C-alpha cells in the first residue's frame, strides 16, 4: 500500500504497529512519524508513537504526543493515562497533580484506557484501585456472553497457570520461585506461561523445573 501511495498515513501507522509487535521499536517510531507527517491529527499514530517513546524511555517525547492527542480529543483516556505515565519518570509532579482529578473519575468510569498499574503509582486508596481494575480487564480480555469453566483434567487436579514476562533474572522471579515449588501437586497442576525473553540463568532454570509444564509463548 505504501509503495502505491507513499502518503497513505493509515498504512504507515499500520506498518508501525506491526514493527512494534516485532520489537523493532526505532523502525516503528519512524513509521508513526511518517504517518503523522502526512496526517498531523491522526490520533492512532500519535498514541502509538507516544507508547513506543515510553517503552524507549523517551518520556519527554511521549508526553508531547499524548498532549497533542488531548488537544484533539480531550476525553481520550488512553492519552490521559499515557501523559501521566510519562510525567512520573520525568518527576513532573505538577502535571501528575493536575491530572489526578481526571484520573480518579475516568479510570473507574471510562472504557479501560487507563491502566490500574499506573494508578498504583499515583494513588493509595484501596477502593479506587479496586474499582479501576474491572474496566481495564474488560477491555483487555472481554468475556464471552456464555463463559464456561475449563474441563477438569482426568487426574482431578486443578490447573493453575502463571503468566509472566519475568521468568528470568528478575525481582518477581526471586519472589515467586519458592512459591511455585510449594504448591501441593496432589491437588494442583502448575503451569508457567512465559512471554518474556529467556536469559539462560540459574533462576530461570529453577523456575522451569518448579512448574509441571513451562510454555514459551513469545
């Protein structure tokens, strides 16, 4: 599509999204920038570029993109959360304080565009942190209209799956390795589902041994 029409902003944005999913982040930024050059008010491209800037720890640039989205769509909750997330590592406390009233309302009432993980970095109200999780989860993993429980394995054990990107040399792994090993294997089948990069370290090997099954789903 880009070969046929080099100024096709949506095609540039879509290409950037594919590159982001393949962890080719600098190339993704270039594509999003091409899209924005062709259509400066293209909100999906601004959101995408801001998100990748955040991953790259280029938080000032991320904040600028999210501010631009809010100038176009003041009610965009993804941009609101993105701006708050960029302001934190910049120690831009004035922006964080200014956004707090909107975050308190929108994280609970909106479409799940504001991460509850972000909210834990700004607020310590247990009720608020509880109430902001369901909208985010509904957007992240919508339930079918008729959810059914999974079938019980033939051996009668309950299957537990731990899903993480941190089954390697990481603080989370240090904290949970003993927990995984202590499950009652007569009652539970314990599965590790990893979407993080392997590092070949001793801690990762210990975790892999600790699970009944270990699946790399990258």
